[in-house]
């Protein structure tokens, strides 16, 4: 991609700018634009090359259409890249990997993301080139003999002894029994993400039997109704005693009659369920500081009981249910969270419910509404925010809103409206 016929250095204003000014301008440009800018003049090329070499590239992505010349050029600049994402056909895979191996130190790559078109032979090749991987993401949406098989994955995983986190997407565990057995043998594995999975009871039991006491971060996502969802959830609480983060996304599933069990190390919990009913003997989870709740069909009393089970919450992200007959039990439960500093409203149907929460939670001063607002709802929320700021004049009230609006009225000095 190098061209000899660059223009001379007498190229006007750009060449005359200071290095700091050039850096500032280039900070707003994408990589493709920087590459084009190199052809302005020799002096500009030298400065852009320096910027590219110092710019930390987080990830190199090899997509379906591979421009090998560009990949060769780019990878010579980003020598410190730590993440590689591959989603190209096997016909292009080996040439792309040859280029990366030539230009990068693949021993220092710690994260690999593999798309559905990678096959068993490619896995073997990767295990030779990247033995120090710590994070693996694998999308198995296509299962045919031409792509990754249970046999190939079960041979690959034991060779990756440094893996700490594995993220599996679109996997039917009954088709990968040997691979799951190999997964549990990884000595340093402490984070597992099973995304859009269909997990059988046998593979679930295998994971918990071997890794429950090691897992620190666990995320389960199932986009279809999951049988025995309550059993899975209860087993995780009972046996994963070192969890720091737990996310359970069974949006079409219901968890009923489960007992919450306090895990002292657990500080962040995300629950996205159609319904969740906990028993009266549930324990408070005393150390959870970040809580996300999306419970679409839970009753107001059930929602309030769940919130009350997390007395130390500092940040609450909530999807307000659409069908509460009486939402005041939930509001009272939120108001009793004495350490609460921030509430993020992920979605809502009833703006009056949202406003009642903002005006009733006296210890919380930071609110974020990550949901599009109509002009009418924006006006109502702005009016409520002004009221809150006037009542709590000794505190700074921050309201983050999605979108950009013009505010014609004068706001209290302690009210900060931030548009995101």
C-alpha cells in the first residue's frame, strides 16, 4: 500500500501545524481516514505513522471479506493488539493468520473471538499459534461436519491451559458433551458465559460438580422457555460460593419458590426473568452493590420482596413492569435502600410510576432514563426534577436523559440535566 509519488512537504497549513495540533485533529479520525491522510505529504505521512504506532488498537477483526493487503498494512502498526476476532471462511483463514503471525506477537494475544465459519482444523492451528489465550469467545450457530465439532472442540480446549474465561454462543450442549467435559478440566477457568444456549441437565450438573467452587463470574442467557429454570437457579445459589458477578437472563422463563442464599463475595447481580417468586425464608444478599432487575410479570408485592432482599444496593437498574395495580410497595422497598446512590430506568410504560420513584427516594441523587421520551413525558420528568432539586437544595441532583432537548426554563443551580 506504500506509494512513492507522495507530494512534497510544501503542502500548506496541515504540514505547518504543531505536533499537538495534528494529534488533536487525528484523534477525531477513524483508522481508514488516517491511512488516507498519509498520502498528503512525506512529513504528514511520518506524523501519521507515529500516531498509528502509538495508538493502542484493542482489536483486529477479520471479517467475511478479507482485504489481505490492508490486513498486512494495519497489523504492522498495531503490534500490541491483544484481541483478535475471526469470522472469515476457512479458505481465507490460513492466509490471514499467516499475515498476523508474521506481523504480530501472537503469544501476547489474550482474547480470541471466533465466528461460526471456523472449523476443527483451524482450532488446531490456533492452539499452536496462541497458547497463552486467557479469553475465548466461540459462536456455534452453525453445526455441520465442515465447522467445529464436539470432537474438535474437546481436543482444542485441554491445550489452552491459560484460559480464564470462556464465552459460548448458540450452543446446544447435548451436541457437545465431550467438549463440556473438557471445559471443566481447565485449571484456571473462573468465568463462564453461556449465551443463547440450550443446556441439558447432565451438562449443567457436570459444570457445577467440577467448577462451582471456582467460578467468580457466571452469565446464563436463554432466549427460549427453559425447563427446570428454578432448579438451575437454586443450584447456582447453593453451590457457587465464590461468585462475584451473576447474570441470569431467562426472559421467557419463570423462577418459582426459590430460596435466595447469601453469597458473601457476590457484589453484582442481574436478573432478567418473566417472573420470579422467592420464598419467605430467603436470605438477604448483604453485599450486592449493583442490582439489575427486569421482571416482566411479577406482582408488585413479589417485586418489592425481591428488592428488599438487597439492602446494600448502591446502583439499581430497573425495567419497570407495565401492569402493576399498586406499585407503592415497590416504591417503599426502593426508598428503604439506605445506601442507594443511582437509579437507572431501563424501560417503563407508566411515567407516573417513574416520577413517584424519583420524588420518593430521598437518599438517591442520580437518575438515568435510558429510554426514549415523548415531549409530554420529558416535560413531566423535567418538572418533577425541578421539584426534587428545590426540596433537596443542599445536594446536587443529576438527571441523565436519552436524546437531546431544548430547555427553555431556568433550572435550579443544584440540578444537572445531562443528555446521553
